[in-house]
C-alpha cells in the first residue's frame, strides 16, 4: 500500500487521538446538551439527528463503524462531508469487512481512521496465551476494541454509532441521543428507531457498500473467531459469542 493510500485510510499516525483542542466542552455542558437533544429529537428523521450532531460539534464529532455496512457513514456524510469515520481494526476481521472499509474510504466523502490495538494478535498471544478470544472473550474485546476506542475518541466531544432497537433485547431502549458517562461524551444513535427494512431500503436507494457476509447467512458481523451464521428465527446478534453468555463487546455498555 502506498503512503498516500495509507493516509487516506487513516492508517498513518493513528496510534493515539487527535491533538488536544482547548475548545472542547466540559462534561456538564455535554450532559445537558445530550439530555435536551434526547428529548427534542426522539422521533426525528435520522438525517435531522445527524445534522444536529454535525452542526453542534463540528470536527469534534465522529462516526464509528464496524463496516458491516456503510449506512451510518453515508448518512452522516450527507450533512458533514469529510467527517471522521473510526474503524477498530482488531486484526481479527473477516476479509470481507476490510473490503467494505476500503470501499468506504475510496468512494464516500469521509475520512476513515483505522485504529489498531496496542498489541498485534501475535504479541497478545505471547503475553496472554493463544486464542484469548476462546478463553476470555471479555478480555480480548477489552484489548482489541474497548481500549482502542478510548484512544480514538479522546479528541472528540461526540460520537455516532449505528445501534438499532430491533437488533436485540439489550438494545431495545437505545436513545437517539444520550450522554456516555463513562467516556464523558455525547453519544448519537441516528438510526436507533430504524428497522431492518429501513436499512435495506436505504442501502438499495443509495447503493451503499455492504458486507458480503450478510448474503451468506450472517446476521451480525464481528471478529471471525467470535461470529457464526445465524439460524432461522434468531435475532441478528445471536451469532456473536454464541458459546458464551455475552451479548456485547463492551463498546456500548
């Protein structure tokens, strides 16, 4: 990969957050903004929610994406061209997921930032033993997802995620805007009220990049060791950590 391509993908200089910005709001102000917006924007169109976030936070707002599809990145780019899209490159993704990331970076007016864990998979194996994801998936997610996200979000006041209420019982009460107290930031979920039919219609209308694995029986796509195909009648996230009593990686709890 050329240096120019690496920069476009956000692969260069992404070990830490953006430089510190003295214009950031304090947590109390952010909490007040989130609480008001959560009330005012409930029931609003997804694009209006995204526009509020982009206009309120400017370049201190980013999108996070697992690259299962590019719906959220595309939606936000319509009101905030050039917006940062944070992708957690765990080193354990399916090739099809990385293909979506590369297509998003190439075709959408966004800046993809690929954030890697501090340890490679090999280094993690050496320090914690091989196949940590089989023995302690919570610890693996902490190392390869949660800690990298903390670094990635350090330079922002608000972040958007693609959570939807219909994905699983644990997400049924997802607010469109909330205060992420653990990180001291505003969390925006523009498509929280969307159904799968809404997502499919958006993908079809805008020809949005989507992960090929959905056509092969996967309902939700994460790292390959912890993702299986879903069965008829299962909720979309049933194929994640199927051998464990675990439903979330830790990013959204």
